């Protein structure tokens, strides 16, 4: 009987936490055992479910990125999840993502919280943008030592993303990394996880990123929005979506 209780408690903890309650207004967007509600966009990166997590890995000889994407689009929300990745797996969490034109080098445009492959730079938690034939950092962590050290290498990390109107706020393991006003991506879009394209390097296919406890808040979000201990950055005159 005691062993059964322990198993039930462990199961409950696996699918719930203080930030993502199993009642309104939070909603899980990943059920922990299948890819129902998700789709693959782009190339042939590997996407599957294991140990209650979405597991993503690169595939050799792919010329464009692969994305594990929600089927549903979201505009204003608070998103929380846990992630873990092998170093130096190159990944990111996209939001307000939209289909890119055929002339682009990627299949999705959108804000991207970067999971930085560089342990020297350490900009995990900044905002990245693949756009047109190029890429850029919308919000890097070059001047924020606290944010640079927020990521836990080879361990699970917790991330919170607030996207309300044109205001983006990000916390990595409860450490603030982004406080930004930016209006490049204004419409509802997908939430997606990126797998980078890969040359003829099959040995790198074993690297993976994992995402679990993925939940979202879309109702009364101003009520649940948190104050952030970072100066607010406002950006204008950025690339449009015509490229």
C-alpha cells in the first residue's frame, strides 16, 4: 500500500507544479504522453515523446531547420515550461511564429528565446530572430552577467515567457533575462521548438533537447503578470515581415 502511495505521489508531481496548476486558468499544451496538438514544420529533425517530455534532435544532411510546433496559435499569453539540452545543441523556443515565405532560409518567423549553444557567450534566455536570409539578436545578454549565469548546464531549467501586446518578459530559473517592447510580430502565432539544420555530421544526431511541463495562461493574463527587475528596452525601426 505504501509503495502504491509513493507511485501515485510521484506521478502527480510529474504532471503538476506550483506554476502550472491543473485547473483554470492554466492549461497544459502538452499532455506528457503523445504529440497530440503538435506538428512538424520544416525539415526532418527527430521529434518524439520520452519520459513525459518532447524530445528533439537534429538529423544529418538537412539544409533547413525543423520545428516541433503547436497546431494552435496564441497571441497574448504567459508560457512556462522546463527544458534540458545536451551541450552544444542549438535550439530555441519560438512564439508568435508564422509561416515564412519561400524566399526565406527558415520555415517559421517569430520571436525566439534562444537556448544558446555557446557556453562561452552564455546568452540562453535572450531573444533571437531568424529572418529572411539572415539572423540577428533582438535582445542579447552581453551586458547582463546575472542573466548569463542563469542557465543550468546539463540539468533541467525552468523558463517563463510573458507576451502581452508588444511587451516581452522572460525569466530563466527565476532570474530575469528580457524586458522588451518590440512590435515586429504582432499577430497570433505558433509556439515551437527549433532543431537546427545539420551538415553531414551524423555523430551530432545523438544531441537532444527536451521540453516538459508545458503550460499556458491566456485568460486574465494582466492579473498574473509579474513585475520584473530589469530596465525596459524599447525598439523601433526593425525589419518588417515583407522580407
